[in-house]
C-alpha cells in the first residue's frame, strides 16, 4: 500500500468501486501486479490530477471507448462511472451519438447498446440514477 | 441553403469558422456535396442538439480523435475548436494525457504534439487563448 | 417525416428492411433521434446518391466493416444487405477474403464466420438467395 | 520466378505497374522476400481469383483503406489502381464519401484529400483518366 | 498439396495443430481456398522463415493481437500456440501487460481475460503447460 | 526523483537514452508531468519487471506498433531501441514482415519503411549496429 494506490482507491470509490473491485478481483490469480497498476496509474496518477473535473473525465472516456469500439466491457464500466459522478443519461447518450461523426454509425450504435444495458441494470438495482 | 445547413454554419462560427471554412473550400472541386454534409450532419444535426454543452462536446471530440490516432488534421482543428468554446489549455492537455490510459502512450504523445502545434499557432496570431 | 427520411426508408427497403427495422426499434426508448439520423443520413443522403450502384455500395461496406473488425452486428446486417441487392455469395466471400491483404488474416477469418452465420440464417428462412 | 509470381506480375500490370514497381524496388535492399510475397499473395493468389471483377476489388480496397485510415501511401496507390481498371472518379469519390458512415467524417475527409492528390497527379501526366 | 502447404502444416504441428485444424475445418464449406491460404502464407511462408525463432514469433503475435483488440478468437489460439512452443505463462502475461503502454489498459485487460481462459482450458485437459 | 523514476531512467539508458531524452525534452513546456509518467510507468514499472527479457520486450513493442499503424514516431524509436538491446536487423525485419499476417500488407510495408529509415540513420552515425 503506497500513496498512489491509496489515492487511486479513493478516486475509484467516487467512480465505480464495485465494477473496478470486480476487475481487480478477477486479476488476482493471473496478474495481481496489473491490478495494482490499474489502481495506481489511471486512478492514483491520472484521474486524481487537478485541471479537469471527474464529469469531464468520464465524458472523455466514454467518447474514446465508444470510438475505439474494441473495449465493450470497459465502456460499460465507464458508462456506469459516468452516472456515478453525476453525468445525466442524456449527456451520456449525446456523447455516444456524437461519436457517429468521428468513428462512424456502427461505433455509435454499439455504444448505445452498451448504454441501454447499463441503464437497465441500474434501474433493476433500484438505483435512482440521474434523470433524463 | 436549408435549415440544417444554416444551423450548422452558425454552430461552426462558435467553434472554428476559419478551419472549417478551409476544409469546405478544399472540398469544393472534388466533393462539394460532402462539404455540405459536413456542415449539415455533424454541426447542423449533432452539435446543435441540446443535452450536452459545446465545452463537453469538444472534450469528447478531442478525446476520441486522440484515441483513434489516425486523424491528425481533424484533431488539430478540434483542439483549436476546444479553445474557441472556452476549454482551457490545461483541460485540453488533461484530456489528451488521460488517453494514455485508454489508447496507450503513443496516442497521448502524438496528441500532445498536435496540441503544442495548435497552441503555438494561436500565440503567433496574437490570439489571447484561454490561460492555463 | 421529411423528404430525406422518406427517401432513406425507400432505400432501406431495397437493402434490408427487416434488419434495419430491428435496429430502429431497439433505439426507440434510448435514442429515437439517432434512429431518425440513421435513416436520414446514411440511407437518405448517402446510399441514395447517384454515381455508385447499390451492388458496389454493399461491396464497399462489407469490405470496410470486415477490415475494421469492431462492428460485427453491423457487418452481419450488411452481408444480408449485399445478398438483398443481388451480390452473390461468391462475391461476398471474395471481398472478405481480400481483406486478409489489407487488414490481416484474423479480420478475414472473423468476416467469414459472420458470412457463414448470415448465409445459414437465410437458408433456414427458405430464402432463395443468390447461388454461388 | 514461379507461377504465382508471374500471375501476380500480370495482374499488377492491369492495376498499377508503376506504383507497385516503385514499392518493390524500395523493398529490394531491406526485405526482398517481402517484395516477392507482395506480388505472389495479394496479386498472384487473391486478385487473380475469379468470382469478383477487378472493378469491384478496387472498390473494396479503396473502401477498406479509407476506413482504416492508417495506410495513406497504399490508399493513394489503390485510388490510382481503381482509375486504371476503369473505375470513374465519381465512383471513387462515392466510395470514400460512404466511409463517413462506417468510419467517421475524418476518415472520409482524409480519403478525399488522398483522391484529390492522385487525380491531380494523373492530370499533370496528361493521362486521360475516366471522366466524371 | 504443394511444398508451401506441406511446410505450413509441419509448422502448424509445432504451434497448435488442434486449434488451426478446427479453423481449417470450419472454413471447408464456406471458403476452402482460404483455409489453404491460411496454411500456405502465414505458416508455410512466414513462420517457416529463418531469422526469428518460434518463441519470438509467438511473442510478436500475442503482442499484436492484444494491441489490436479486435481478434479475440485468434488471440486465444496464439496464446495456446505460445505455450506450445515453450513460452512460459509468465512471459505471456508480461507481453500482455506491456500492451497497456502501447494500446491502453482496456486492451491489456481483455488480453489477460483471454489468457486466463486459455490457461484454465489447458489445465482442465491435464496438460502440463509451462510453469510460472 | 523517486525510485520508480530512477529505475525508469536506468532502463531507458539500456534502450534508447537519446530518443527518449528528446521526447522528454519536447514535453517539458507542454506537459512535464507526462514526461515523468513516461519514465515511471512504461520504463520504471513495466520494462523493469522480471519475467521477460528486454530483447523479447522490444520484439513485442515493434510488433504492436507496426500492427497498430498509427504511431510512426514511436515505432521508429523502438526499432532503434530493439537494435540497442541486441535485436539483429534480421529479427526486426522478420517481426515487421510477420505483421502482414495479423494487420495486413500496408501495415507491414509502412513498418518496413520505418525500419529502413532507422537503419540508414544508424549507419550514418557510424554506429556499429547488430549485423544481419
């Protein structure tokens, strides 16, 4: 446990503790160090930096993962994370729709399918997520 | 001239009239209809939608184009556009740095090189861009 | 209902009314405007343009989606669409095989798996698709 | 000199002997075997197959390389090749525009810039390429 | 049966005869020639070249397929192939972790999930794979 | 100066001190923290791990960057780095050629062009790089 790791864990609690907890648990038997890096570098180093609020950071991540189109599990985690830090569903949908311009309609369609799944899961849990 | 085109042109004036003007001019002799689509769909339809402010839209676009890594000219236009709609240089740099997490260090390095070039060009023009 | 939308719907009927109908229905509760854009821009604007016949347009789309490798649901829709507009199975297979040259053997292998699934579904429906 | 190589060379003569000749020459001192593979596999094996005419093959290649967006030199060669096998400029432009739907507007814009350059070079050489 | 095909089959026996056998069998009814190309070019031509040992070739392939992120079935085949040619599990994990630097954390996470699946399958078969 | 940074710098000296020094210098005025991350995470954390030797790590990186095709400056740095850690030119060429199988011929061709440039630069400097 070092300072970067602790800072990363605190940041993760703000975003999506459960989802990342699952990822870290899944890595324990195959690459435990990578689980540590995942907490330390993206969350302890990058997301903890001043200069860009968490709302904008989640907008950026949802945009990038939708555009790349090859990281569906991570896109779903970060759509959930966007809800957690206060992005509205409408904002998330808008970001994904906008990706049709930069990465094509299939990327946006697949991103919308991911959002639909995440939104439904949130509702099933009775979570009161941000209203549209 | 239709409603979508006019709405797109107004939106473009808020973002980066000069850069997009150059793009549209370059298309006149080879694909003038595509110049029209470029105004109508991305700007007249998408960027003109409510539900996400222009600041967040530019954050999303800079993120996606940095992550994709294959559209350097368009990334530069939208870094300029991000400055125009009020993103600070610090916010732009943060978005690009964050892409190291999602698309790798080379994508972030090439994004930072693009930002450096755009910032320098803005200074050379004596434009008072957003302060860090 | 505007002119672009109506033209797009007519074009879609030529390509794959059922598949796109499903996509549009799926979008109704999450992003109904995007369903409209999907009809208007790709099909009302682009596919309706003169200068390239639908046969060549489907060849181009199957090639691109096979090469990108990140849009499997859309690739399957457009393999079905290629059959609908008169491409033979042999032509579709040839396009996908050719992508081994430009995007690698895995892209072609995954494209062939998609084609196999679409061809089998067409046969199960008793559709007399183009013979090889 | 084997049968595949000879068949590949004949096919290349139909497409763009000069451009591929340059590529092969460039490879002689660094990877001469790869120059041979380039003639044998893509052109001796794939492009020589029946079942898809050269016109459709060039449509497919221009589509894929525009969509991938990371192979500008090869896209230019194949835009030239498309002209050589009888694709009109209009058809080439249509294929590239269509890629905005599947890979985003930046991919199409960069593809159009490549086409503009190739068309200009053809005109400078006094070649009477296919008219629009 | 030609020389390249026979050489390719021998090379495949060293890497992962079963997995590639399945792929070739799957192609028989849809694209039998592509099954032949798959043996001839990648394995008969490329993997059979001197100058790079099979261990390094599998390191390179696992790296590339992890980074591309769009060819999960082929990545799994080549993780198995890496074990077959004597790469240790530790080496495979290290290569995949390293891809976080070049293609982002999601690419590495999805690569690790693929490795976990392949390693578990190998253990279930009672194969004594390379120890970590 | 922390332990990870120092370890990263030592590792970089083994790979390509000059090239990375230039990158770090270029970042000083725009994103100095990113220069620090670049030393700390890829080189202080990842490349310094046991379990995979530097030779294999450079093979993996050259493979991935050739396959991705969108990071030409970084590919050149790591081709130079591969020479520094003892990869022969022949091994580097083999890795790049192999990428034709996984990412297509254009990716391999552009990788070979990068290698040609790096090899020529090394010769011009009178460096006795690894012999073929």
